C-alpha cells in the first residue's frame, strides 16, 4: 500500500487518513501553512473557519479516489483590502469551486479533444474517473478561452479608397495548407 505522503495531491496537503470504501478510496486530508490574501497578496495568520471540500482525484488500481480536504477560511487584516474573508487557493491541486483535481481535469480535456463528449464520457467511466459529456465539453470550452489559438501569418490588406472594397476577400494561408479564410472588409 502507498504511504500516506504519496497519497497527497500537493506539497501543502497533510494526509491523515486513507480508507478503502465499497467502491472507492477515501483520503482525509487538510491544508497546512499560511496563505496569502488573493486581493492584496499579504500573508494572513488569522484563521476564520474551515470547511470540507470533496475532490475527485486520479484512480488507484482502477478504483475511484475521493479526497475529503479540510480547507480553511482566513481573515485579511490589511485595512486597505476589500476582501475581509478569503479561502485558501490551491494552485496546481484544484481550481476555486472545482470538484475535481487539476490532474483529472487535464485528462478530461485531453480525452475530450480526442474522443469528444459522449464517447469521452464512456471512456472516462472505464478509467474510473466518471465525468458527464457536458463536463467534458465545458472543460474543452474553458481550455479554448484560456489558451488563445496561435495566429496565422495572414497579411492585413488595407484599401485606400471605398470604391475598391470587395464584398468578400479570400485570403489563403502562407503555408499552402489549402485553408481558405473569408474575411468581410469594412471601410473605416
């Protein structure tokens, strides 16, 4: 069996219990260390409260792993900061309000790119990481917004007079890939 330290999804996570349930592993963990306020970036040592986050993580031996993570709320003591109470950020572990770890969400994105929605849902179920087709497509849309597409080397065409403005202009890719782009021109 793995040691408790190897069950931890990140550095600032302290695992204190690992239990085998009927159809899943349950990892009980808590965050440790002092966080920075996301509003003003000052270190906070004033704890407000704690709450339980349930995260789905990568499976072990084909069995689902759920992390019950005790996360903490903190007070920001900076009087100039608008945020009085904040929750710990877990970069690299989970996004705010997420129910799956970043590692699982990256796999959801990759499987969504290769298989699509419903086939990806069936594939994720077989990998012991259940995710709906809507979740897979939502993750793809989110990834497309976060990562802008690379720009092609299309040349801008400026036309000097309004008489020369065509209705549509065909611009081909400089790499001769056969990609044709229609761009509607508007004269300013």
